[in-house]
C-alpha cells in the first residue's frame, strides 16, 4: 500500500475521506501531506502510522522547514507564524527518541538566592545529566542571541575547567539538577 502514497503540497483542512481506509478525517491541514498517488486525496494519520511512518516523519521535517523559512521571511502574521513553528517543532520532536546527555549551563549576571551563588565575575554554573529529544553533534553549544562575546568565552572557559576537573560524573536522578 505504501507504494500508492506520495508526498505533495497541500492547503486543505476540509474533512475528507481517506482513500486507504474510507474513514473521514481532517489530518492534512499543513503545507505538505501524503496523498494517494496521482490524486489530491489525503491519507489519514492512522493509515500513515500503520503503513508509512517514515513518510510521516519526512512530511514533518518538510513542514518544519517550511514554517522556519516562512518565519525568517517574516511573510506571515507574526503570532501565527510563531504558533505554527512551535506546533511543527513539537510534531518534529514526537518522532525522536529520548537520548541521555550531559548538560552544562552557564549564567552571566546571575542573581544570588538560596540556591544560586554567583562567583566573583557574577557567573553561576550548573551541570548534570539530562534527557533530550535530539541527536546529531557530539558536543552542541547553544548561545542566547545578544550575549557579549566576552561572557560567552568566559563561561566556556569555566565549563572547560569543570570538564577537566570532574569529567562526567554519573548522577542519580535525585541528584540531577535538571
Ligand atoms: Zn485511513
């Protein structure tokens, strides 16, 4: 049956009948969807999960890319684009398996409270094990836009010190700060 399916552009959110199982559905409400080959008849989510989960993942990635591009072009109403991007991001991550990581967080200009004790530069760092729905790089660094270079480099140096000093310690779930 999978050979009868093809990915195509779409903009219909009308209720329609699935050509594979005959059930009514409104699953095709996104820029790309999966149709019966050579037609504009949309396959339902249930049939796709059963017969072509790989195509569902492919379509999810295409839709994510589409919304990201739209967001960057600023060609749509901003709030709507943000909401669509969020939805597509969530759909995208639904296809990912949880993977364990070590996480290092560095805060510049940290405010002291019962838990947070900034060092003499005003920095505070915490680290431990976490689980994320991502894969790819061996080491990934995320930086908040607008952070001064000096802050980024100073915090990286401190993370390097922690890795050199402590390595990667196995924490129990109770001890993990994330
Ligand atoms: Zn169906």
